[in-house]
C-alpha cells in the first residue's frame, strides 16, 4: 500500500472549480506536488502560478501521479475523466489510487472501483459537504467509501482538506451518505428561505432575528452561513443550483430503487427546478429564496 508523504507523494487533481481549486491548494501548501487538469485551463492558472503542473488530459495527469483526485460536475463527467479513453484509469499505474470527490451515483462508484481493481488500481468515493466556505477553510465533511486499508493510507491527504473524515463502508457508501446529507439540506433550505421571507414581511430586522434563532433549536449550517448572504443579496454559488438538482435526482432515483417515498425531497426538487427555469441555475442553492419571494410577489433584491 502506498505511503503518503509530503515531498514524495505526487498528487493529480481533476476539476479546479469553486471547491476543487481550494482543496488542491491546501495539499500544495502542505508540501505535496500537484499536476492539474480542468476542462477550462484558465481556471488552473492561479494554481500553476503557485507551482502546479498542467496536464493536457486526465490520462496524462494520472501517468505522473500516485493519487488522483477528481471533483467535477455530473456523473457523466466522472465517467469521462476516470473511465474514458483519455481518462485517469487509462494512465494510472498499478498501485495508484483514484479518489472521486464528486457527488455522483453510488452505482458508478462501485463500477469505478471494480474496473480499477481489475487493473491493480485502488479507488474510493469521497464526496464532501461544506461548499466553498468549507473548501476554503479546510473544514469539509468527507464521506468515504472503499477498502479500509486504502482509506487509512489517504488520511494525511484528507486531513489537509477536511475536519470531519469518516469511512462509511465499501465502495458506494460515501455516495449514499452524501445523499443523506443532500436530503437533509434540501428540505432544510426551504425552511430557512420561508422563515426569512416571513420575518421580512412581518417587519422584523432580520440580522436581529438571526441572533435569537440562529443558536437555538432552529439553528442550522444553512441559516448561519447562507442567511447573511441572502440578507445581503449575495447569491454567488457556494454550490450551484444545477448541481443540487442533479444530487436530488440521484437521491430520488436511489429511493425509488429502495421502494421509499420521499415527498419532502420531491417537493424540494420541484422548487429548485423552478429556480433553474428562472435563470438562476448557476447561482448558489440559497437562490431558492428568490423563487419563493416571487411566488409571494416580494421583490427581495429591492426590498
């Protein structure tokens, strides 16, 4: 099994978006050399300026890496960058480790693990929660599925990016745990947005309201971290609406396989589809407030 050491272990990183750029940045700051790949090379320029190397394809990246991380948009992207003809597995040497941190299909995580194993390559699924704030502060929650020995070997790397690092079980278990996380967030966000809308219409001073409710039984990460953004009309993405819709779709599909009825999640998906239909798909998940405000005839941005 690979022994992870700064200055020795070579990191490959696929996907340098809102979260990925901060995450690989923490690894580089800890002394790990990095090779990066992104669909848009411009998004890697800051990392390259700090010493990262560029690779033209995930395959080329993997050929010069011991541990290959990926955090991209959709399951189709995961399949392309890991299992495609120019994907990471095609270039990975025996003993290398693939770590997919994208929120993706549990079944795809199992397929990647089995395909990698046939080539002598290890694979774990390690989706994260915490958004851009958690990524910037190296405070992510990392949910991991894969072989215990491989997960333990990766601990020094995970520790550079997260504060809550839990091995959930075999391949796919990390993705299932992330679905639990997203189900919790989906309906919780409805409550946060509706509560702020109610407080505004009642004539209350919202920052003052937050002082009372934020630390009590009604408190939540979304209220504490995204509530102030909503009050300040900052709907920049910590996590894209369109990616959240993808996650809810995965969770609903998995629930259907299990014979589960999740009406709250189904409602949240419908509401978020309306957010996207209004042109806010590339905004943060808290842009749900804008759609709910419109339903009630409230011009939130100009209140």
